[in-house]
């Protein structure tokens, strides 16, 4: 999806200004936003890819004017309503008004350390040999789906070289929309700066991305 999240290479947003000694959280509510997101994700009603797509669908003006954790909370609200845990009226009122869906599981306080340590691995057993090999030239496909994708706009229809074969991983474009994991080979692709940014690009610059096999074409 070409949403407001996909800002790579876009002009007019000013320079990236890293904050020196930036704290993990800028306010106490951000800690709660992280906790709520993780706890709701543990319900087992949606995947991480669906949660990403929920954030991508926030209207651009709202997305670009929101802070990092504001975006997370708005995405969670969408998911909770979509899967029947709350209604829009309940979100607006801040009160329970009716019985909602029942979670498959509930993340309790004593379970948090183990759950965070385990994470959410998305590598899967290999089912087929990779189509491409390290050092091979490839071209990324040019597409603009309304659905979720992990191929950024700036890296579409570009020539690059396979830098590494990373393994066999869940395909997010399908997993975000309830179509199953459908794992594919994942590759790291390196592009010359001129291929990405065009005339006037720094000749010493390279850009690397991770790309699923179906994003690539042989050259």
C-alpha cells in the first residue's frame, strides 16, 4: 500500500534529526500504549502484518500529525473494533456497553517476560530451493497495491544485486489479509545510489533492502 508510512525518498518532510540520548518513552502514556498493543496482540485475533496494515490505513493527515505511539493506539483501536472486541461507541465513550468477542488467550503479568523473550519468529521450514543466488542481478517489480506490501516505493522497478539469501519467511502481503502465511525466500538486495536516487546521487552510496522472492524478476 502506498500509504503515509512509506516516506522513503519523499521530499518536503525535512531532515531526519536523531535525538541525542533519546529515552525509550517520552511520557508515561507511551509505556501504556506499548503494553496495550502487546496485550491485545496476544489475543490471537490478528497477525503482526494485519496490525501493520491497520496503521497504514490511518488517513494521511492523521498519520503524519501523530506521534509514534499515537499511531500504534489508533491501529489497535481499528483491530479491536474489526474483530468484535469493542464497538466504536465504546471507544468514544471509554466504557464497556456490551459483551464483545472472547480472546483466544490473555497475557497475564507473570507471562510477559517469557512472551517477550520468545518474540514472534516468522522463519519457517524450507519447502523449495531459492530461485536466486548471492551475487545475481535482479530487478524489483513495479506494482502499487491497495493491500499490504513490504516493498517500498523507492525500490520498485530497480536493478540490484543479491547480497544475501536470508531464509524462508512468512509472506506479509498475504498474511496481512487472512490468506495464510505462504512463506517465501527472503533476500537482501543492494542497489547503487544512482539506481535509486538517479542523476546527482552520491556515487559512493548504496542502499540495501530485504525483499521476498515474488518481488523479484531475473535480469
